[in-house]
C-alpha cells in the first residue's frame, strides 16, 4: 500500500493521464444513453406542447391518456420481445441439435471409410 501511494505522489502525470482516459471512456459509454434521454425529453415536451396548443383546458387529461397509451404499447413491445427471444433460443437449440447430428454422421462416414481401407 505504501508503494502505491509513493507511486501516485511521484508520478502525478501518469495518474492524471489515467483519470483522463477513464473519463473519456465513461463519456463514450454514456453518450448514447444521454442522447436517448434527451430525445425522450424532446418528444415529451413536443407532445405536451401539441396538446396544450390544440386544447389548453384538456391538455392534462390528454397528456395523461397519452402516457397511459404509451405504457400499454411499451408493455406489448416488451412481450413481443420476450416471445422473439424465446423463439430465438428455440431455434438456436434446434441448430445445435442439427450440427451435432451432422457431426455424428460425418464421423460415422469417416469410421466406415477407415474400416474399408484396412
């Protein structure tokens, strides 16, 4: 532990460089997440503005209905995604079975050829 502290105190430029690289990596990892959050916020603001300008007195009700509808549709999309994931797992399982059976057939053919040559 003592050697780590002495290294940090004696090589401050290296520590700064490591911190800078770590911050850049974190930035690139979260850049897409930040873009997605800003896009969602922009869509939310535009939706609220649309409802407010079309009917200012009904806008809270319309916004609430829009949020409920979005939640329902998101749930449906999640269910479809789960179904697709399960179907994909099933297809992968069948593919593994097929490759195993093909591999066994090839090895049987090789064994037959080896016995014929003898």
